[in-house]
């Protein structure tokens, strides 16, 4: 026989292929329950987003809620806090990236990029976890400002954040993270 000759498939060839396919189907059938059990359960999917009523937050007031097992700080900043954050030069920031899930990943850390946006500059929503070792910073979430820059302070290792939750001093490498969120009305914030 030469390389150009083709042999007719035999009954044995058919049995090899059929047995192999049956094995593949059997392995897939056994593996599916293990793969399926790795999906999140209904309670986890329900916590994918939360709605928070912020109507009670007066100027300068804060609220801490839990989302996906993490604290989320929601703050209605005072006019002075907004002005302090706006007048900070970007060159003075330790981390020049906004870290805002609602914006492009390379957006600059201006006050507007860290806040709820045009017309809602007073609102700040962020995950309350220090970017150094995962501690929960103190500050505006408790209704009082902390740290050298009037915002948040992580006492564990001395990270100082300003009124826009941008890292200014200490070992934390980046700004507090702004999660994906939106105002669904003037008084309700949907996080997630």
C-alpha cells in the first residue's frame, strides 16, 4: 500500500470511535455536578447589588453599609471638603489614578472622578478597605474627619487619605476603591 491509498474503515475502527465518544460523554456527565456546585448560590447572587436610601444624610454626614462582605462608605461631603479636594494638585497625590469602577481604568484622580460626578460632587461612595493590608480606615464614616488631610485614617500602619479618599501619606499604595454604583433617584444609591 502507498501513502495515497485509502483503506475502507473497518468495523473495529467504528467501535474504537464509538467507545471513545461514549467515554467522553461519560466523563462529562460525571464532571458536571462538580462544576455546577461551584456556581454562586441564590443568596450570593442577590447580594450582587444593594440599594441604599441616603435621604437622611445631611451635609457632612456618612453611612456605612455592607456589600459583598465589605464596608462601603457613603458620604455627603460638606462644601469645604469638596473645595479642599478640588484644590489639591494632582502632582501632590501619591496615586494619580481614580480607581473608580465607573470610569476608564486610567482616569486621573481628580475630585470629580472620585465623586458621584457632575451635579453630585458632594457624594462620595467607596469601599472602606485600606489598600495597604485590608484594614478599615477611621474617619468620615464615623461622622468625624481623621488624618492629616481631613478625610480617612488607617491607624494600623498610618495611611492618611484626603476628603476624596485619595491616599496622601503612609504605606497604602493606592486610593480607596470606588465600586460600580449609580443614583437611581435623588435619594437612592444602587451599589453593584
